């Protein structure tokens, strides 16, 4: 989930409630806060805590709430982990600390320190484009031994993801979750367990339907829904050359759809008027966005 | 300056005082807190603030105190900037926010937002190995326009550093400072202004002497002192294969010399006994470390 | 196809014939010479030409023969292109020249120079791990305008590959071919056209069967065959830490199966005895390699 | 030395003779053919051989001739090595084969194969921007054991270069040579042995004078001459955004100075008219290029 922000970068609590209801009505199976799309690292701890507390209250256990606790400071990660448990979140999500370049062995050592101090179940999070460490299979296996209940792989490296699925195929307790929307059906049909889709902020039902079609192995429906995601990628996510343009596009779309505002915490920034207009045009052109946000 | 930590990762205030007196006695021209060697990003804000306040009190304006305020959160950077001013620090040091991959243009936009809110003079900090953005000359020039009083270049890219010196050679108000110890004499003799040397935690006098010899263009003395730094690099900094081994070596040396302990905040970690012994042997072998830490 | 070599690095013509018959009997739809698995860049032009001429003679148009003409020298690429046409090859395969780091625009300029001089149809070849240029969609579109009949994408970036399939979905004359074996079924089921599979040197029928199952959308069969490829990746391709270990494993397997020898042109090298034994053990353990190379 | 080419990409033999006389008159201590600036990998073997033979004839042992033999094919490298010896070249220069990503250990293995077959002395050549392997100190030491007479370091990593100088400081037979023009005086004053300067194609006397001033430790003269090189970098080498723009600028300058033409082998290309005019303006503005090419 993205983090709705006001112009002064305070939490947009009205937008937050609208967004959460939009997601739950769309059928999502869980809500992940403070990840990359959630601009977690850009927010201060007051806002992060407020977001988690408000979200837990609004969600009220209708779906699990997952909280990203990744930080360069162990103490800060633990503070967030403890707070999340206290206000009723369900799970934690943890990527490598991301300032110092560390090795796989140093990441394992780090996990050995932090994991025993986590009081909620946690997912490991692989996102080398932001953390500069592409977790290898051996590190992921060690995390599983330490208690990780799964991995969210946002590496874009589907070959590695397939190796992870293969390695854990007999472990009913370990979930392999893709971070790339386009890989949802591939991952689910080949034995993985789901996707964390930024685009589900806008079109939750689309991704839920694709998930269900993938589980049913309904290839016709998979092709039909997947085509819409390809269309999103070729249009909404394809504006400008910022490496974070998909996050900008998601917030921009939500703003245009009247759900929440599109202010972003620096160093990210909203689109200028021209690109905002193009998003508007794209949204209007999606025949599956009628009367608001249906598909 | 490294950050002296106790085993429970609280600030080692006794070690801190000993270290600061060691540095000032060694003749350093300033003390930079919470940089990469200072494990800034690994520390929580309570410790960071305590470190800045204690240091300012101990230093008592004998030399300028510079505070690293780099963070992925603008609000956190500003909080640190304000606190630093409040407790009497002299200058700030700012590297790019380091989670999202951003472009030069996005860094400029970020500077345009943060700089007007800084109430102390600031140095720009280029350290692509940790931030993944190698600031180009155009970004550095824009930072200077916005008010940067200099740049600390820890890119290891001396070619770029020479271009920066050339570009600012007629600007008497902009300092070009190397982050790589071995480049001290080259940078100073070619028109740059100094170095932020991690090794000066152990051997402050050595680096001060080299600086002064470089200013005097005393090539014989430069060669003699530079040789010692080469020796440090080939021994102390050359243990193991961690990318942060030089920081580990500096803390380990300070511990062996009785100045402060060598605990490190995760994900960094102190050397094991075997490498600690090798540091001890190396230090004993430096004829210029007699009766403690002289050179 | 790998290039069978004798110990003196001359062409193993006996092995070549056995390998080609093995491939054709296995049902492959074409044979690609002098690619990455074929150690093209490591061979001198005498051997490259001999390989192409001999292969064309042995194949005798039973399947198309594609020839990799990638080189850092335009003149050498053209010499190979002309020779290929002369001895009866069917198509050419062209990756970026790979010494100088070039931009997308410089690659387009290069294509505009070389393509008009090619007298056979050609496939564009994207393999950034070796050429350091990840061809973007705009460059691929320009190549198509210039006459490319398709692209072989060995980038490992399935997200980009899906975008290519989407971009060319209405162009019946442009083939999108994966270079990663594990992506075969995904690519074919989502509208792509095939795979160039190094593993097909050993197990051609396996990959042909998977291709056909993917075309038929026979998910049960896809899962069964794909499982074997995952097994190959987790065993044969997983020995040692050389970045070229899969090529070493393919040649080693072919040698153990009595098809051709496993000598490799420097800088590549065959496995030592211990890893060779492990390959042997793995092959023996594949229940689908009975009485030789069946599956 | 760059390689003078005609429009049809044949060798510009008239330009070659003028260029060589220009270099020798300028006082260079040797001529290195077929390196990166020499577009070695872009030329076919007929041209490469013609260049070496013609150059050896024209030079007639007035200075040593070094020949780059780097290739992805061992056989091609050896062919060039043998030919170079046959026509009277003095030394060879060898970088890693550059298609397959190889490890330091694989590079050592490669050296162990090729070096015993080289009949001329050879320099190792580190240029990771083109070969993707940054030779480490251990590999360089092994090359020295095998017979390398020195290393040309074009990594831009002056820290590593200083470590190499330190490691070989007691070895009178091993030369450490920089590939980056701006590092000439630093390297020579700190114990290194020289530079291979692309800019010396245009201004040989400038670089020879700087070398001699560096040897004499004449800091005033070093500063004066180094300033001109900085000026070259800020002007001539700073046009456009091609990663090979300095090679384009060198050829363009030589063309404007009437020495040879500026045709380049694809994928490199000459500047368009506008940038060519800017080069002309820059050259005219250098007060040290009067009446031709003096400084």
C-alpha cells in the first residue's frame, strides 16, 4: 500500500481510510505497509507509527496487516517491530539494512541478531535495486531456519525466484511471493504463493481476479487479465524516466480517482501537470475503469 | 570520527572523551560525526543526538564539529540539523538519501527542498559506494549555488575530484575535501583543501603532519609520511574481505590502544580474536607507535 | 549448440556430427552456432568458418542453421555473415559489439551501418551479461524496422521480455525468443515464440516436448517437464562458482554421454575430475536419462 | 596511439607517417598500438597487422613499439603476438579477454596458458570499463611471476594504483604505468613509471614535459603543465555524452590539425559538424597551440 500524504507530508487520514476500504472491497488478501511503494524509508517514525496504528484500527483484522521494518538502524527496526505488535499488526517484512554494502554472510549474521528479537512472524524482502544485496538461496534458507515465514522477491530475477520455489516446494510453511506484478500468474501457476502488487492500490480486484484465475489455472482468464496489467505497464508506469515512476503513477492515479492525494515525501515527487494529464487520459481510456475504479 | 559504543550499543561516553582528547591533541582541524566511519546510519536518533551533544560539550569549540545528517527521511535529516545547531555544532554534512535510486536531477530537486531549511553551513558528501549516486560536477555546482561550503568526495574517483578542484579553483569559499586518505597530499598539492581521514582516529598527528607537509610542498616529508599510510592500508585495512573492514580495523586499533571499545552497531561487527591479534601485531610493528600512539 | 573441440582446440568433427544428429533426432527446430554457449568469441575465424561449413553440410537443410556473427569488429562480423550465406546457413544472430561501452543510440547507429550489408535474415541478440548493453524496447523496435526478424533475449529480465512480446504482439513477422531455459513455457504461453536452450544440447527432446506442451497449453505436462529443467539447474548447472559453469556442465555432460569431448577454448575451461564425477552422478540419477540420453 | 583511418576504413598510411613523426618529434618514449584509443578491437586482423608492420617500419627502432594483442580468442591474440615479433615490435600489451565474465582465478589460469607462448615482453593491461574485470593485486603479482614487465592501469582507481606501486616498489623490473592522463604527475612522483596518455596523440610534448617535470619534482612546472591537461579535459574531452568522447576528440583534433583524418571504425563515430567546430574553437583558444601544435 502506498502511504497517503498531505501537502505538509502529514498522514492523509481521510485518504487512508478511503484507500483501505477500496483495497478490502477489492478483495486483497493482506495489506503491506511501509514497503518501497509505501515510501517507508522516506517517512519519519512518528508518521510510520501513526500509519500502522491507524491502518490496524481501520482494517480491524478483516485482512492481515504486514509492516515493513527495514531500516539501517537495528534499534529503529526493532522499535517499529515492537510498535507494530502493540497496535495489532500481523506480520513484519524485513529487507537488508541498506547503507553499508554487506555480504551474504554479513546479512546472515544480521538476521541471527535481529530475528530472535522479533515478536511477530516475518517475511524476508529481497529488493536489490534499493538495498544493493540480492539475497541468495543460501541466505534465504538460513532465514527460513531462523523463522522467516516466506520471502517477497522484488529482484526482478524470475530465474532466482523459480529456484526459490523449487527449493521450498516441500515446505508447506514458507511462502514465495513475487514483487513484480507481471510475474503473478507465472509464480502462482509454478508453485509460488502470490504477489505484492503496487498496482493493486489502484486496481485491487484486477490482481485478485488474476490470482484466482492463476490458482484455478484458467488460462483464458489469465491471458485476459494479464493483458490489462501489460497495458498499465505500457502506459501509466511508462511516463518519464525516474526509476520511481511507477510509484508516482500509482499515487497520481489514486489522486485522480479521488481516493487520496498524490503528495510524496522527498526525494520522490509527484508528476507535473502534463504527465498528470496523461495519467488521466490513460485512466479514462481503460474501458475497465468505468464509473470510478471498476474493471 | 568513529562512534565509541559499549557492548549494549549505548554510547561509550568515557571512550568518547578519551578519543576526542586524543584527536585534538593530535592536531586535527575538525571533527566529523556520524559519517560512514561513524556508523551514522546504523544508530538510532537518541544515540545520534547524545553523541552530538556530548561531543560539542567536550570539544567546547576548540575545533569545529561537523555532523552528518544524511538520512532517507527528510524530516529526520532536518531534526538532526536543528538539534546540531541547538547543541552548538558548527557545520552539517549531507549525502544523498540512499534507499531509492535517484537521478542527478532528483538530487538537485532534493537539495532545493532541504537546503533552505538548514540553519548551519553544510558540506555536500559524495559516497556512491553507500548511496549509489555519484554526484556529478553539475549537481555539485548547483549545491554550491544553494549554499554548500564545500564537498567531501569519498567516491575514490580522483579524476572527478580533480575536475571539481579545477571547477572551483577561483571560488575561495568552496572547499574540496577528499575522503580517501591516500589522496591527501595529491589533493592538497593540486589545490584541494584537505581530507576526512578515518585513519586519523588512530593516528591524528600522522595525517595532520602530512597535511602540513603537503601545504608546504615538502616532498621528502610527504613521501615519508605517505609511506606510513600505505603501510596502514597494506596491513590494518587489509584483514578479511568485508567491505567495511577499514572501519572494523580502526575501531579494533582504538580498542587495543586503550582509547575506546570496538563494539559496532549491526550490520557491522568487530573482528574475531584472530584478526584482532593481527591488528595488535601490526600496531606493535609500527615503529611510530611507541609508548601508545605516537608516531 | 556448443562447439565440440579437440584437445588442440581444433574442431572435433566426429563429435560435431554426433551432436548434430543427436539434436535433430531430438526434434530441435533449428541450430544456433557461435553464440555464448558456442564459445563464438573465443574461437578464431578459421575454426568459426569450418564449424559453419561443416554444420551446414551435415544438417543439409533438415533444420535452419543460425550463425552468431557478433564481433567487436564490423569487418569481421560482415566476413562471417558473407561466409555463412555462401555455405548455406539460413539466418544470422547479432549482439552489440562488446568492447567499448556504447549507448542505445550508438547501437542504433551501428545497426544502421551493418544491417544493410547483411544478406541473410537476422535475429537481434540481447545478452547484457557479456555485452554490457541491455537493449531497450526502442532499440529493438528500430532493429525490427531495419529488418530484424526477431530478438533472442538472454538478459534474464523477464519483465522486459514480456514488454517486448506485448509490443510486437500484432507483428506476425517478428519472433520473440527467450535465452533462459526456465522461461520457455512462460514465454510461449504468453505469446512468445520459443527459446534458445543451452540444455537442449544434452536433452533436446525435453525442450522440444516442453515447447509443444506450452503451445498446447497442457499445464500438467508443462509442470512435469519443467520440473526436470529445475532439476538440471539445481544439479548440473550448480557446480562451482564460475559464471560460465552452465556451459562447462553442458560440455561435460556431452562428453560423459559419449557425444563429444569437453575441451573448451580459453578463458573457459573444463571441470576438474571431482566435478566431472558429480556430473556423472547427476546424469546417472536422472531417471529420464536411460540407455543413453532419452528422457 | 590512435589508428588513422580513411573513409573506407582502410589504414590512412599518409596520416600514420605524419602522426608517428609528430609523436617522435614530441619526444614520446614509446608508441602503443591497438589499445582502446587505437580502436584495436574494432579493426580486422588485416588492418591490425598492416598498422603494426607500417609503424615498425616508420619508427625504425627510434622508440619502442608496443602492440595490444587483447582479444576474446586466444588464437587471435597469439597470432598478433607472433606477427608483432616478426615485424619488429618491441613489446606486447595484454588485457583480459572481454566477452565472458571471468573471475580473477580464471584470469590467472588464462595468463598461465598464454604467457608461455608470448615471445616478446608483455605489459598487463587493466581496463575494467571495457573488460569488466578489475585486476586485483594478487592477479597482477601472479602476472609478474609469469613474466609481465609491468602493468598499465586504466581503471581510474588511483587507490589501487598506489597499492600496486607500493607492492612493487622493490622490484626494479616491474613498471607501473597509469592510463589516466591526470594521474601522470601523481604516479611518477609517488614511485610509478609513466603514463599512456591518449592526449599525447595531439600534444606529445606537453605530456613528455610533464613527465620530466614530475621526475625532477619541479612542482611549479608540474602545476603549470597539469593545468593545460585540466583545460583539455574540461573542453576537448567534454563534448557530448558518449563514453568514448575523448577518443572522438583526439581524432577530431588531429584531423583539424592536419595530421590525419578522423574516421572511426564502428561502433565509434566521428563528431558531427557542430561539435567539430567546437573542437576547432577550443584548439584555437589554447595559447599553447600556435602555428600548429606547439605548446
